[in-house]
C-alpha cells in the first residue's frame, strides 16, 4: 500500500511539474500509475490533499532535522551548522517536490496553506533563536540583528533550488559545507572563527 502511495506521489510530481496543478486530472494520475480511482482515493481525499502532501514532505523533513539539532547541541555554532547542512540537503532529496512547491503553491487550499506556514515559521524561529543564543554566548557577533540574519540565511539557501543540479561539479554535501563556511565567516566572532578554523585542521 505504501508503495502505491509513493508511486502516486512520484507520478503526480512529474505531471504537476510538466503540466501544472490545474492541467492534470486524477484520471491522468491513476492512468500513469496503473491503478484505479479507488486506489487513489484510498490514499488521498482529493488532488488538493495530494498537493499538500507534496509540499508537507520536504518542509517536515527540514523542521524535524532542525528540532533534532536544537536538542542535540548545546553549542549554537554546531547547532546552526547542522541545521544549515540538513537544509541544503533537502534540495537534493526533494528536488522535484520543491520545484512543484514554488510552481504550484498558490493553489494550496487555505487550511493546507496554514499548516505549511506554521511549519515554515517554526523552522524560521529555530534558526533565529539559534542566532540569539550565539549572540548571548559570545560565539556570534553581537552587532548582527538575529531576525535579519536568519532571513538572510533562509533566502540564500532557498535559492539553491534555482541552480542546483545533481550533475554539477559539487556534491550536495560539498555545497552544504560551502554554505556553512560562508555563513560562519559572516556571523562568528573573529576569535571564535579562528579557533574553529584551527580545529578543522587538527588530525582526528
């Protein structure tokens, strides 16, 4: 059953990306999958719910990873590093989901849009709170505004969906490391960054 659900999602991703949400019918999806309408409605109450699930999948992933990092690390620097790396990774794991999100999110029903927004806001607040913690601990520069810095990180990483290609010269993990290095160079106190850079060259 789970396999059928996943196949419905994968075929819907392909069709939505190609023809748009309103350009695709449930009939087209079930024909592509090789199932019946009954099979579709066993897993999804409507095409609208299917669109929500596509959106919710990757947003839940980044939020869950951020919550794990929030509880796992006392160091704001380590916490932010883990959050950013997992955030970047989502653009490889859920590339098609994210493409459909940016293309079709205006068609989300208000109740579904509200649920998505709640998770996105929670993720944003974890990042901003981590920056606050770093400022208080002395790890991060005290002169940076936490909210604007958090939004800058979100904006920078979110843009990855526009240019990232699996066939590109850098792997998603390498890209994640580049983002982390760039962000930390901008927000860490000078001495903290120098110590972190020195530690990275120490042998295991």
